C-alpha cells in the first residue's frame, strides 16, 4: 500500500480537511450547548484541540491542543491546558496553560495528537506526534518521532505542573507518530498506537515509513527508574491493518482491541489509494517473552469507509465503533471457530456524517458521539437509542448542531459525562479566536 498523503491528524491541523459551516439561522431543538472556552491561538494560548477532555476529582477539565505557542517543525508546538469551573454560577470557566511544548530542539514533544488520560493521583498522560530524541525526518527537516509524556500536579496549590518525557519514539522498527489516547492496564502500564513505524509495509513512503504499531510502556520497577517501551505488534498493510487509531480497550482476559484507519480491503471509496480499515484483536502470549498474536475481526467495506477512532465494549462483550459512514457493532463468536459478526446500527446521511471520536454509553444503554460535518450544521452531537425489542432498529437523533463562530465547529473527539449527566468535549474550529476565518476551537458543554 502506498499512501502519499499527510497523516490524518496533520491534515486537520493544517486546516485542509473539508469544512462545511452552518446557516446562521439553524439551531438544535433538543439539547442546550454552552461554549466554556474559546481558544485564541498565537504565542500565549493553544488552538485546535487534540482529542476531548478529562475530569479530575475536583471537577476541573484537562486537554491538549495541537497548535499554538509558535512554530515547532513541521507544524506548531501545542499545549496542555486546564479549565477550572466558576466559583459561582454565571461566571466563566478559567483556562490555565499547564505546559507549552517546545519540540525536539529541547528533547520535548510537539503537536499533541490524542486526548489525555488521568490516574488516581491526578497525573495526566498523553502523546505528541512529533518531537523527542528520535531522528525522524519530514521534507529534509528533523522533526522527531513523537513522545509519551506525563504531567504531574504541583505539591502546593497554585504551583507549576511538571512535564516529564516518559519515552521518545525512534522510528524504523520502533513506532513513529503516536496517535489517539493512551490506555491503562490494571497495574498502571500504558498502551497506545503509532500511525507509522514498526518496520513493515509501505504506508505513505517516502514521507512516513512503515504502517504503524501497538506499543506498551511498562511502569518503572524502581522509583527513579525509566519507563520501558515494547512494540507488541507491527502492522504489515494489505489484508492486515495499517495506521492504527489508538484508544485501545481490553477484555477481561487481557486481549487488546482496536481499529486501523487503513489496510484490509483495497479501493475504499473515500480514499482509493488505501484500504477501508480493520477492527483487530491482539491476544497476549501464553509465555513471557513470546509474541502477541493479531486477529482481524472485521475488514470494513467500501460503503462503510475508514474508522477514525477506537471501539468500546458493552457489558455483554459486544464491541461498538464508527466508520466515516456508519455506527457498527461486532458480536463475539459463540464458539472459537466462528467469526465476529458485524451489524450496522446506523448509516449516516447528509444531516450528520464523518464521526472522528469514539462512542460512549450512558447507564440506559444509549450511545453518544459526535460527527465532524453536516449539510445543515458544522458538526453535531448525536444519540443512538437501542430498540425496544430484539431485531428492532436503533433510533438516531441529533442532540445539538454546531453553528460556527462564535459557537464551536467540527467536533472530532469523544464526549465525557459529568456526575449530573451533562456531556463535555471539544471542537477543532469555531469560537471567538482569530486563528483563521474558522476560529481556533472550543471546549463545550451540552445538556438536556
């Protein structure tokens, strides 16, 4: 496979992805939305949020931006931010920049690609697509291969957060350009994916080498020890997957599940040069030191398009996810010799299409997500209600449609619930910032 194009997140970062803005007179009739913060870009604020947001125990929100704070080749530097809720109702949320990335010239990362995850102690973990100590080169410029980083909260209130580079990718047989959110296992090890690297296949050569990896970062064995990285699987393109999305999930036996943007079947209608993507399982080895084993659960068809995000489990072992055209469910095999069975729960139409974030469940079994575009709106928040009877259809509804600056536009991340059932996430465009005609992005809240 030969993909002579920019990485998916870089296309969005450069503003080259299709932007369809709303007619100003349209609003959603079902849920209410509020912009909590509009990014301003430049050298003092972030722009173009990377992934969604996470809560800490005090109700603060955290996230990352791909742009802002000057130029770090090949694009921008980016940031990690905190949004603190108002002390009294009606006051604005307060943004604090926790870290501005400085790029590979300082051994730091730049251009965060996925959202953050948070541990029980309030430490934040994320990735950047570029920077670090690796020797990866784009257009004859050394840009680094990306990093995994940790943000540690201050010991005293009001103090500075501390960024630590846990690992710098090296490219080639190692990973290159980590994407999507990281995932914890039960003992605190980190798992994620890189879009390139791994040593196999030809995906976007000569600009980016090889077809991506799934990796593990093991917690140090001693207090001041180093995190240890291991590539668990390298994708080979063709009928195998290529360019994994991150956002991995575990089952109760320790197997890992995820999606790849490309690979699988060739000639996808959204991009004829690549396959339509896959859903995969990585089975852990029975013996320590042996290789993980990959199984392709689903090769997506040309009508479905490519998945941009990972999958989630329900309580019965079914997997749910999205492609550019559909919401799908994968049913586990009833016996070992059977295959996983795909069911299309919903096919998007012109009102809402192009989901790029993972789905979430509420306690009633409803699915929620976002779409990047729509003919009426500049992206949407949607809900899928399960049928009342076996074999019935899921019911799709747009909860909110974004209308562009000063409202948000083009959501491309997962949602997160607070304890009241309100949902929060980011939009890549819109807001009051002046990065371009389309704004610098927002953090928003939606509620019934």
